[in-house]
C-alpha cells in the first residue's frame, strides 16, 4: 500500500467522527472481536495463558508492596515514594528498551527479563519472611524490577504481532487489554487472601512462582524471531522516533494526554492502602476488594471499546470516559460508605480504562510499522514513566491536604485537560489532514 492509501485508511478509521466505513482492515474490529480470532493462533494461545497467570502475580506484588510499606511506616508519602521507585526506570530507560527490542531476539529478551523479575520477587519474599525487608530494601528492589520492566514492556508489545496473522492483530490487542484487566480483578482479591494466610512475604513468593508460566509459554512459542537490521546509532534511532511521534498531530496529542492521565489519574491507586485502613478500617483482604471493584469496571471498559469501537466516535469514548472517571473519583474522595465506595470504584475503572484503552487502540492503529517499537516505547514512557511524578504528587498532596482534596484536585486537572482536547478536536483533525497532505507530497 502506498503512503497516500495508508493515510486514507487511518483517517477513515480514526479521524472521522463516524467510524462506520466499509473499507480498511480496521473496520472489521468490532465483528472480529466477538470471536477473538487471535486465540486460533497456537503461539498466541500459549502466550496468552502464560501471560495471564503472570499478570495475576504482578497484582499480588503491587498490593503486597503497598500493604507492607503501610505496615512499616503508616506514611502515604513513603508509599508513594516506593511506588515511584518502581516506575522511575520507565521514565529513564524505556526508549532505550525500545531500541534494544529492535536489535535483539524478543524471545531472548523476555527470557532474561522474566527470569530476572522472578528472582527479584523471590528475593523480596525471602527478605520479608526473615524480617530484613526495610523500606530502603523494598524501594531498591522495586527500582530493579522497574528497570527490568523498562525493557520487558516494549518487548512484550513488539512480540504480539509476531504471534498472530495480520488480520488477527486487532483481536490480540483487545485480548491483551482484557487479560490485564481480568488480572486486575482476580489479583488484588487473591493478594488480600494470601496476605491474610501467608503474609506479604508469601505473596511476593507467589508472584515469583507465577513467572514460570510465562517462561514455559515462551519455550513452546515457535516463531522466526529475527531482529530488524539497524543502521542508525541508538540515540539517532530514538531521535527519529521522537520526531515522528511529536510531528504526527494526533499521536502527539494522545501521548501528551496519556501523560496527564498517568500523573493525575492513575496515581489515586497509590493511596488505596491508606484509604482501606484509615477510612474503612479494612485489612489486606478488604484492600483487595477495593482494587477488584476497579478491575471489574476496567473489564467492562475493555469489552465496550472492543465491541463499539467501529460504531461510536473515539472522541466520545475518550471524553465520556474522562468525565465518568473524574466525577466518580471526586465522589469517592468524600464518601465514607464502603458499598458506595465499591460502586464508585467500579465507575472509576470503567471511565479510566475506556479512555485509556481507546487512546492505546488509536495509537496502535495509526503508527507506521517501521516506527511501531519506538512509538510504543514512548507510549509506555508516558503511561508508566510519568507514574513517579504522580506518585510523588499524590503522596505530597495527601500528606498536606488530605485524601479528599488531593483526589479532587487531580480529578479536576484530568477533567479540564480532557475538555480542552475535546473542544479542539476539529482543529487537531485539520492539522492531521495538512500533515497527511505534506507527507503524501513528499513521496
């Protein structure tokens, strides 16, 4: 397909107010999603189940880490600080991780990253069970795991297209989002039960064991995993990817909005252990219920985005999800009713994942294949790398203003930026059409 044809398909799928068009690969998204054709691929099916088990383990780690720091310090700021240590590496190293993925075998990279994460999780579990897991130790291990993840995340993103046929890719993207959110439902509740049964150390060890599922899956995946030839110096390759991303009018806006949502939207999860203990008097099991309520909303969001992406305007998905999230978070900040809190957390997950999943889908659908690895590593940087800023910010605001005002301020910022983007959507589309014409002319 020539460059002009590619831009035409992009505009039909992602820029028009209505997505009900009859041409282009992406127009079959909603119909294909219902049968999940990616699961027809033997390689993807093996990887899918291994990844699902590992993601549940990841949520065991997240919940147990926050709960352990809370028990050691009772400080919202330190909870945020330790969480930030786990996400700072995404800010520092994810772009280099994207370049590494293009230069080496993705399977070999994942063998290394998954094995390293397994060792670190088991080490933290042993240190916790022997009473040696101090806050500095937890923060250091979180930083090491975050560093590994800065390479692991781009590798996982880049591996998926090699596991399925081209026409199965949309289904694979939807399923990846689905298992992440399903793990968000199962993992926290399971973490609460494990912590109550075998302690936080046992939860860390269980996470370490869960990585075995991915390693086995990778062993049985049979693909021709060849790294692409790279003639550019890594720094020049990164520069080229940044230039492409931030000159593309729609990708640029979405990446910046993803960063805002990461800082001021997702950061509320860092304070959930404080809310569980101080507001509702809950133990670790109760904390798991709070996380799972959000996860249920996220699962519904994944289904809605997949089923209606070809029927509802992306801008309405993003704006509607943004508004639902912000309003629900403000109400959640001021409620003291546990049943109402669960309902509001459900809507928080529904709103937050509706907009986030749609933005991910748009970026994946618009990016040119030769830039996919670098653009998605930049997406990961904005989605995860901005997390440390949000963790510091929410911890600081909570410490000085209280949970209610901290959540209200963050929700208002996310809502305001979302309104600005929505109000300027026609101008963004106009800039994209100019950009498309310029690139076509250059050919």
